[in-house]
């Protein structure tokens, strides 16, 4: 039986939320450890990550690694149908109406094309690095300028996920943007772009 995208989202989100707290902590640390050699070879730039919600893999350890390596970190902010990125520390984030932790509107903004690395949240992904998110297409709209670019392209789009979020195959919509790689606690799916 094939699940619809809505059913797949519901199923995987429930599985993520069901992970014990210690497994969530271990998963975030494992992904940061996998990324550490790659990030240490990169020239520092500006990256983006969001704060985990709804059982998402916690990018916090990766954000701390980036900052230790000299990277600036921007967080996404949602307004209407648009997403923008703003530089902020963890303590400068505030709850939004969508239940997300976001930077304040006044925080310095970074254009999407000026980002070097974007850690993209997702609900499910397949071996071809297609993804489905929460269904509002914020990342796909924001990075639509990459649609006709061969991957990898600038900025690099890297998904962070639990292993249980890998599915056999997803049928991408015409507006979906493929990721460069997805990193889970068990390994890297795809290829991290060369420094």
C-alpha cells in the first residue's frame, strides 16, 4: 500500500516524536560528529539552520561546531508566504505564531543567495535526495533560483534527518528543489560538496 504525502508526513512525524529524549540527543551529536571533518576543511562563511521542533533532528550540536570553526549562523524567519534569514545567537531567538524559534525582525538579514550552506529540515527523503517538508514549500520557494542549477550549487543544501526518515522513493513536484546531501546518524546520503 502506497501512502499519500499527507499520510507519509503524519506517519514519520509520529515516529520522530516517539524517539526517546536520549536517542534525540545522541542523533544530533552523531550528525555533528559526521560533519566535523568536512566543516573543518571549509573556509568559514555564513550558514543557516533552524531550531528543531516536532521531533526533528536537533541541529544544535552542528550549529555549535560551525560557530567554533568561525562561521556566522543565520536562522529562518517566516512572514506570510516568505522566508528570510537573519543572523542571531541562540539567546536572541523568540517564539513565532507557528511555534518556531525565530530571530527578531530587526536582526541583520542575509539574502538566500549569499548563504554558503543551508541545513534544511525535512520530514522524509529518498536516496535521490528528494525531500518532503511540512507541506508549505518555504524552502522550495526561497531556493527556486537553484532549480535549473546542477547540484552542487551555491548555496549548498544539506538535509539533517533521523535514519527513520529515509523512504524508498518520493515523487518530486515540479517546484521541489533537490538537496545536495542528507546527513543522518548512520551516514551521509549523497555527496557533501568538495571544499
